[in-house]
C-alpha cells in the first residue's frame, strides 16, 4: 500500500465518524427548557376579633417565711438537752433546748430563803410600831412602804424574780408555732450567739421588682401566681401585700406578695412570679402572627389568595399573645373581621401567593 492511498483511507474514516447518525433520536425541546411553576406558600389563617387580653407581668423573686426569728439563750451555760431537730415543727411555747440548771436552781433556792428572812424582818418592823404580828392591812401605806425598804423585803422580792428569770432563761421556747432550722450546736457545748432559726412557713412572702412604667397596673390584693424554678409548670396562687412607694436607682419598684405553702415550698426557694390583669376590648393576635420587616412590626392579612403586608404596633404582650393596632403612620388599616395569617409567614413578602387553612 502506497503512502498516498493510506492517507486517503484515514481521512475517509475520520469523515465517516463525524457525520450524523441516523439511528440517534431527535432531542425534545421540552426537556431542555426550564419549566416555571408558581409556588404557593401554605399558611394558617384566623379571623381578627376584639376580645379579652390577659396582661402578664413576669418577674423573679425568692421566698421567705412570713415569720422568721433567730433564737438564742438569754443566759450563759452548757447545753444539757436539745428537744428539737432541724425540720421539726413545734408549737407555740414548745421547748427547743435546755441549758444545765444546777446553778440557777441553787440561786433561786437561796433567793427564796433570803426573801423569807426579809419577810420576818418586815413583820417585826410592823410589830415594833404597835401592830399585831402579821397585820399588813391596818398600817398606813407609807408605813408599809418604809418597813419593806428597811427590812430588805423589797430587795429580796426583786432578787427572787431575777433568780426565777435566770432559771427560766435556761429553757429555749418557741415564741410562735413554726419549723426549726439551722441548729448546729450539740449537747455539752456552750451556745454562742444564735442557737437556731424558727420559721413560720405556712405562709411565705416573695419580694420582686417591676419597672416604673409597670407599677401603675399593680395594686394591693391583686392576684399573683408563683412557680418554683424546679417545677415551672406548677403555679401556686397568692396576692400582693405591699408596694414600696419609692423607685430605686434602676427605675424599679419593690413589690411583696404572699402565698400559702402547699407543703412543697421552702424558705429561700427561687421562684417566678406572674401578675395577670384581664383587659377587655383589644385586638389580640398570637405572637406568631407578628414578624419584623424593615425593622418594623408587620402582620399579613389574607385576601383572595394573597398575603397583604400590614404595618402594626404592639402595645401589650404576654407569653402567647400581642395586642395590636394598625400603624397609621405607615398608612396601614386593620379591623375586626380581617383574616390574618398566624403561621407560615416567616418568608412571605407583600402580595405572596398563599394557600390558606383555618378560619374563614
């Protein structure tokens, strides 16, 4: 095979490979075209109505027993007996602990003997003035007074009362019914300072603060709900007992409420306090209905399958709802009976096509 023939054969093969293939199907233009499909956003709607709004003010506080007292012995001595333990509930006048009473008891006995001797001297003074022995009714009042002083009878009565008080002070009693706490001393030790704390936790106080702008909505006797942090779903009812008439440096007002202990609350427990007030005749929407657009509060009304961007102002809020009104400065309109979008509105724009579920 000469070189000229081989080159021609190679060119023919190349030309044959590049030519059209009769068995290849023609391309379908519809497969190469991007199909445009209008997407409808699924939303939920509801009818806007006037109704009651529950104003809710939330604050934090700490429970304190309504009555609380640190108890201590009024005399020196060594602890002889402890009749209560931490957590013991004790009645008014009940014995909590006692000191050793040997020395006070001896002093009391000595004071009684001294008083008896002074009494005999007192009667002798009256006999010396010509009155029968034991007659304390006939002598003039001034004579009786002088006889008591000269005989030492008056001093002996005072000494006896002091000795009796010293003996009584060896017993620590509850000044009111409550629960004992903070006992750290043991028998045979000398109490130094406070011996224990007595708490009447059948009722508890909670102190919390509110802003200056909020205090006008509060009043003494107003209901509150108190929830322990450890069990936020449980709420104990109470009422406001005091509102401090001054504002602190942070622009806050101190408020105090009281609750009855259901047996689960403890002195010092951290709680959430909710103050509620029912306000009638407001346009109320779920919080999910209001979104932010252009740094403004907006909700979407529903009309003819479209979402209509509506500027609003929220005036009051609780954990679930807003009170709204049309933002007249932005030319907005809002009225009872309007259908509003309450969910599915996060990505909507003005005029978005939507498919709606819910109230019509």
